[in-house]
C-alpha cells in the first residue's frame, strides 16, 4: 500500500507545482496591465500573490478551485441553484437514464449480432459509422430538434448519453458472447443443446467480464454525453450548464469547480461499476 | 445376433482447405461391439480426432456409411447416445465442480432430485467426493480432467468418446487415471472410444487397438487384445503385454513412410 501511494503522491505534487507555476505565468499579464494602467510598479512577490488571488483569473490556482468546489458542495443548500451537488444530481440522473438505455440497446444489439449473420452484416457497420459522427457537433441540433417537438428536460440528454454509451457495450458484448471457443460449443452440441440453452448457460456467463469492462467505458461515455447535451444555450441545470454559464460570465473558478465536480462524479461512477463487478464475478467464482 | 455399436464402412472424409483438399479419412472400415474398449493410436494428423468427431456427428463423412447404435450419428447425437471428453477439461469457471457436472443434466431436463443424486454418484465414481463445492481453479489439472469425465458419465449414454483426455497430464497422474478409467469401464459397462499417442496407454486400456497412419488417414492394423479384463498396473511388464506393444509399434512403423 505504502509503495503504491508514494508514486501517486509524487505525481500529484508535481502537477500542483506545475499548475501553480502556470497560474502565475498565465495570470501575470493581467496583473502587469492593471499596474501599468494605475501607473505603479509591482515587485515579483506582489505579482505572484496577485496572480493567485484574482477574481477572474485566466487559470485559477489550485486552492481557488478547491475553495470553489468546497463552496459549491458544502457551502450551499443542496437544493440551491448555486449548489454543485444540485447540478451534479441533475447530470447524474440523466447519465444513469442514458447509461441504462445505452446498455440495454448495446446488449440487445450484441445478442442479435451474435445470433444472426444478417444482423452481423447490417448492424455492425452502422454502429461503427454512428460513432464517427462528432457528437459535439450534432448534440445542439438534436437538443433543438427534440425541444421543438416538445421533448425537453432529461430525455434529450439521456438520448445523447445513450448514443455514446451503447457502442462500447455493444463491442464488448459481441466479443464476450463470442468468447467461448470451438471446443466449448462442440461440447454443447454433443448434449444436443438448443441455441437458447447455449446462450443462457454458456455465452451469457462467459461474456460477464467483457460486459463489466465495457460498462466502465460506457458509464464514463454517458457522463460525457450528458454534459455535452447540457452545453447548448438554454440549459440552466446540470454540470454542463454550469460550465457554460461560467464561461459566459468569465467565471473561470466556477468552470474549473464544475470540471472537477464532473471528474469526481465520473470517478465515483466508474468506481461503483468496479465494485459491482468485483462482487458479481466473485460470487460467480470468476475472480479469486 | 447383436449388431455393432459403431459400424463404419468405406468411410472417407475430405476437408476442402485453402491449400487444396486434405484426405483426413480414407476407406475406413471398423466395427466396435458393445462393451469394447477401443483405442485409436497413430501419429498426429492421421485422423483419430476426425474419426471420433464423425461418430459424434460433429464432422460429416464425404462418403461411406457410419452407424451409431444402428442409427445415423446425427440421430444418435439427438438421442444423446454418447458422452464426449475433450483433451482440455473445459470446465466452466463460473460453475462449481457439481455445477459443471450438472450442466448436461440441466440441458437434458433431468429433475432436480435426479440431478443431485447423479452428481453425487459420478463424483464418487471419479473419486472427487468432497470437491463438489469447489471451483475449477481450485483443482489440479488431473482433478479437472476427472471432473470432465464425471460430466460425460452423468447422463445415460452407453458410449464414451475420449480424445486424448490425459494428453496434457504428467505420467504419474496419467497412470493413476488409467487405472481408474479401467475400473470405471468395468463398473459402468460402457463402450469406450479412446484416442491416444501412447503405446503403453493403448495396450494397457484396450480390448481392441486401432493403429492408424497419416496422409491419407487410414487404418493399418486392428489388434484384438489377449490381455485379461482384470489388469493391475504391473501387467505392463508381462511378456504378453510387451508382445502386443511390439505389434502396435510395428504397425505404426509400417504405416509411417519415412520419406
Ligand atoms: N476442420 C478441419 N479443416 C481442415 N482440415 C482439417 C480439419 N480438421 C482436421 N483437419 C486435417 O485432417 C487431418 C487429420 O486431423 P486429425 O483428425 O485432427 O488428426 P489427429 O487427431 O490424428 O492428430 C489433418 O491433416 C488435419 O490437418
Ligand atoms: Mg487429435
């Protein structure tokens, strides 16, 4: 444990140092401009202390982001529109809805592809093509089109999240359902087992490790999709909207706090999938 | 008059490959009687696996006739007439040993109570009583292979087909399993088709030894063993045993063109 934590702390410390240096460097221009306008000279130490305390820095310092994050999480009632917990909840619920839809779609398509040659030939190319469309470009259009049809709120966001998350689940499940080798399939043939029995008794259990690996990718992709879907003008709720309103008003600290909020949410989601994976595989005897 | 359990007449099987046709079986004629223990021996690529797979209807002959229990291999497969043991144990890692042995029983629709009783019976046949609740990775390779044999014995098939089941195991484990397999054959009365690379193994186990040779895969000799049914391990030092082993070796040499 000690051995693994030391390198991590070293890297973390290096990042913080580089970040502080970057903040001083990027924010110094504004400090010098202000000083020049006021007609005063600034010493190096005055410059440094100013760059780390600006209200709207180009790059907020780590402690400013930490404070912004703390204020957003603990400094507000969680029902307040200024609370990051509130916005994270909005994003989280759309992410989960989209992830659920995407997972179900991915699994169903994978089952179809593995059992039908026609679906293998027809669905897979389209699934791959779907992922070459830049979601950033079409998300606003999708949101606007759906809004004009009267579909607002969580559903449009969930659709975009599902669009991003079904693909890794599809690819992982196809691979997992095809994981059993020829010998294992032959064994079932010697029992004269039906396709359905082969699916439930062999293919599905064999695909579990692949499913969980792709669920981790899928849930992170669903979060990205939700945040992207919250960016288009008009959205007022969610971490994406927080990011956007922050950039409208030059509230860089708010942007960074929202970014870190999103990162923490992503880490928690992946962690939860990982825990469910450990428990499930252990119960099934597939992990030691 | 009793008809043979397995009857092959002028059997040919040609695989169409990218490098042209491969004749895996050429003019194979063989009949196996009920209760026989038949070993197939020969160098790699002589069609041992292919012949066993034809019996199991996992492969289809190009010409000739083949019957299993008097019916076509396909019908025999549907009637679940045989258990098949592959070279690798191929246990499902997500099932316990008992769960693995239950697999064919679940597929074939045995009742829950019957499943339990059969699992217990076959696990004690292969000497794995105490290991029902273990997962495959908790067992040695030899124990895993015994579990896979138990799985093939769990349902009422009167034929047992085994394709180099002990090929991946060390000699000491192999000797023990050979001895156990003979006991099992004696208690169950099944007809066994057994593929091996090892001359002593073939001679020790079999009532009938089929010597094969490659390119094209064909039978070069069929030896009826004169050894008694009761065979302690040290029978392998007897003159009779060595004489049969010698004949097998001669058959292998004759079939093998050293060109
Ligand atoms: N599915 C297949 N497709 C093409 N050739 C095959 C196939 N299975 C076996 N063969 C060929 O048939 C011959 C006999 O193979 P096999 O029965 O596996 O031999 P053995 O089990 O005696 O080693 C070999 O030349 C092998 O390459
Ligand atoms: Mg073989």
